[in-house]
């Protein structure tokens, strides 16, 4: 019987499962969208939803409680300053699971776990801005190299 089973152990030891879920939730908050298996996504979602609920009230106590689970300082700050304020009006349901299909090899259900207000347009804009910045740096380096070449002649 499967009565009162509180969670999916994912065929892993306790330490492995905790570490894996912590890493997945941290990645979810860092990138706002991750690709994983359905079972892992469902477990990571449980943890992520509770952390977002905590982060909606920015207090020292809540920051410390969430910091027990999220070790990365930048991601922790992003959760409290960017993600949680966007979710202020929501009463739960901060993540969504989108089915992608089956993984080649073991036919596991592959899904995308993302925050509900994730916008693909924003990501593309950020990538374009980063690329433009990178190209500008390259151009500056080339100009500097040309000036040095002229000065050395």
C-alpha cells in the first residue's frame, strides 16, 4: 500500500535527494526555467512554492530560513527582490510544468518547470543585449589594438 507516503524518494538516498532538489530549485530561481523529468519537477515544485511563499515577506527571519535551502547569495537576493514581488498578488501556484515528450534512451517523461510569469521575450532581449555588449567590447579591443599598432610604427 502507498498510504501516507509524503514524498517521492526518486530512488535516491536522503542526502542525494536533498542535494539534487536544492540544486534544482536554485537553478529554477536563477534561470526561471529548467528542463527535467516529470517526477523531479513535481518534487522541486513543492519546495520552490514554499520558498516563494516565504520570500513574499522580506524579513530577516524569512531570509535566514530560505538561506538554509538556497546557498547561493545572488539567487537568494534575486528571489527576495525580483521574483517574490512579482508573485505578491498570487496565492500559490507560482510554477508550471509543461510536457515536452519522452527522453531518448529510458523514455522518461521530460518537462519544463518554470515560474508562471516567465516571458520568453525577456530572455531573448537579455541575450541580445548581452551579445551587443560583448560585440562592443570586441570592437573596443580591436580599436585599441589598431591604435597600438599605429603608435608602434
